[in-house]
């Protein structure tokens, strides 16, 4: 007997927050590694060397973990505890290749940029909040791709998150660093958008009619990212006459265990993140993951015991930082909790082509699924919107203008459970 | 393997909604359960591998104490995000 134990909404939050706790720990580890590497190499070199070794070693480590997860225990694979869709490591399918190429490129861009920022600004609690600004980019992309125009609430909460992130990040030394900020906004964040959108597509893809699993997606993502990073390094070496590839290999060996540790932990953070992406929209997942900002402060404090990081002395700076965090959390809560779901049961006028009708309904913004059914009704559509007013303005009005509908009923959903 | 999906619209007797929900959550092959407003009380989405399983499933739902009426709508075509 399978029972629906946990409401999907809550599982989604658990998964997303776990992922962000783990990744804030790895940001701390990353900072330690960057500062150790800086003793040997220049900042430009560190970002490439760390970038290369992270993916190269990360791929090896993740494949190892993946193989361990493929072991059967009581007729179930160990990995199915983390993602029930996991059925052992496998080769990628042809339909996945295109998405993997984009996701790999996104990951290469975002990570090398991120290591560059870390090498300039060795303070995790100043860097991580900027990642959250990605929510704005995602909102714009979703507006275009998922036929979902942002509502006032979405706009408000993402602005709050962004402003909070900026407040949280400038405070620690009291000044704003321009170069890291520009790299974050122009390189790291767009790369991340590319990565998260294509990872979501991969997770929603159903190769062989079975749901895709996050463990294989992560392993193959590392594979393609390694290829892209190597290609970028080779192009640089060729054009600028640098010697990054050799240094990267040397660095990978010198820092093998530290990098293996951080990439091993990162693996879990990503697998959980990809699972969360499969459950919620990318911008909402990002929103929940913004809680990383909260965890980055204790991580920074602990880290300052080991490596020199300037800790704010004045209470005013702490106040600004706390205000920033409260804003981020508020933004996330209002973002994730306001949603109205409804079913629309439709009867068509005799003589209407149902396939045209479902296409027309599908084109309405906010429609999540449309099904042609056999029974008392002809079509059942499910809609998800931010407010009931939107339901009238955006859905009912459009529905009434579609020819061929003789009757429809709106059924607001009061509570919902989904099997995950 | 083809998957047959269906929406089952359920009317319950007044006062029985909570217990019907509890029992419905235990049924296998249920994808989602929604409590809705209007003349039906529950909309359940199910996915089975053959039509016979659908019959078994609707039987199971009808046997739940408090279920007044069920209407099954087999999905012929679906577009979703």
C-alpha cells in the first residue's frame, strides 16, 4: 500500500531548505580552498584551476557515490532513498543531450565566475546573497517560457528578496565591491539561470516513460561541465599563451582531498536541488533556497576562526545585515504561499473539435494542464494563479471568448495532496 | 507501458468528508486529491496501467463509507507543464 504521507508542498520546502543548508556549508569550504590556492596562484588562475578541479574531481567523486547508490539493498537501490525515481547509473538518452549541453555550459559559466568572485572577496556571507538576485532573472525567463506573467505579488516579493540580499551583502566590511558585484550580476547569475532552467527541463523529461532522476542528471551535468571548462581553458591557453590546463591538472592533484570533500557534499545539495526543481517552479525553488543567506552567517563566523575574514565590529552593520535577512525571508514567504488552484470543468457544444478546444484553453496564461476526458464533461482544466481576481480577469474572461464552450464550472481547490 | 489516467469527481455525505479523505489517501495509484468547492466535494486524479485496474480503483473508492456518488472521467489527451 502506498499512502500519501506528506503534502507535496511541505516536502518541497524540506528538500529545498536542506539543499540550501548543505550548500552554505560548501560555500564555506570553497572559501577555505580558494584562500589556500591563493597562496600558490594568482586570482585569475585560482578561478580556472578551482573550476577545472571542482568538475573533474567532482565528476569522479559523484560517479563513485552514484555507483554506491546503485547497489541494491532489499531489492531497492540505496539511491532511491534520496530520489525515488533513481534506478541506477545509466547513459544519457538522445533527447537529453541538448538540455545537458545547455546546463553544462551554464554551470561552467556560473562556477568559474563564482570562484573568481570568491578569490577577490573571501567572505561567504557577502557573496551568497548576490546569488539570490537570480530570482529576478528567473521571473523574467518564466514570463517568456512558461506563459506566466508576473503578478504584483511576484514582483513585490522578488524585489524584497533582491533588496534584502544587497543589504545583507554590503554590510560585513561596510563597503561595496564593484568588480565582484558586476561579475555576480552579469556572469554568475545568467549562467545559473541557464543551469537551473535546463536542469528543470531534464527533471521533467520522461525518458522511456519513467520520471527522470536527479542523481543521473547531476553526474552527467558534471561530465558536460568538465568538458566546457576544459574547452574554455584550452581556448584561453591557445589565444593568450597561458598555461592554465597544466596548472589546473597540477592544482587538482595538489588539492585533491579538499576539493573531493567539497564536491562530495555539493553532490547532495544539487541532487536535492534538482528534486525540488521537479516539484516547484524554478523561481519559487530559488526563493526557498534564499534561506542560504541565513546559514551563511554562522558559516562565516565559524570560518573566521580558521582564515582571516573581516568581521563587522559595529552594531549598526549587524543591524543592516539582520534587516537584509528579514527582508529575504519575508519575500520568500509571501512569494511561495500565495497561490490559488482551481479546476474548470467544461462541456463543449456539439460539433466542436475537442482537440482545437483544448489547444485554445491551453493557450490561456495560468493553465497548468488541460485534459480531454470522456464522461459528463468534455474537458477538465487545472489552473494555478496568484489571486482570485486574476482568475476572473485572466481565465474566465478568456474562456468566455473561446467559441465552442457551452457550459463550464469553476471549482476552487481548498486543499490539495499530491503523491510524490 | 501505457498509462491510463482519469479524474474521479466525488460527492460525499455531509460530515463524512474528513474520513473519506483519510481512506482515499490510502488507495494505491492515486496521483492527487483535491478538496473543492461546488456540487462535487473531491476531485481525485488517478493513473493505472489497464482499464480493469481503473474499475478496481473506482470500486475501492465507492466502498469508502461516506461516498455518495462518483463520476469517472477517463483522460483521452492531456497537455500539461
